[in-house]
């Protein structure tokens, strides 16, 4: 039988997305199984009792992610714009 996973939210950093169900995609500092807290991004229920799968990042990984996002922001925006246009065109063709 698998051991129970424990967690402690050390700091709530922000809500990325709120869903009609009451769940929220959040960025927090979380200590898992008593280990050092890491940045954690995942969906949580209203009471932080249930959660989805997520991603945890240590300090170096967060720094690398920020560097990539900062450096690639124009390209990221361009890709999103192209994807929105592609989806819109496909939807119009289906009509």
C-alpha cells in the first residue's frame, strides 16, 4: 500500500485561473512530504483538500522558466495569435 502524500502550502502566490466548479489553478509554495518548499502550479478545490496533477519547480527551474518566458515573449504571443487564427478559420469552415 502506498504511503500517504502530505503537503503544506507555505505561501499562496496567486490564482492563475478560476473555474465554474470552484476549483482554481494556483501558483503556491508547497512543501511535499516535509521536503523544502517549491513553486507548485496545479488545480485545487476550494478548501485545498483535493488537487489535480501539477508541476513543481525548484528555485533554479523557476529562474530558467522566467528567462525563457522573458526572452521568448514575442514569439510566444505570435504562436498564440496564429493558433487563435487557425482555430477560428477551422471553425468558420465547419459552418
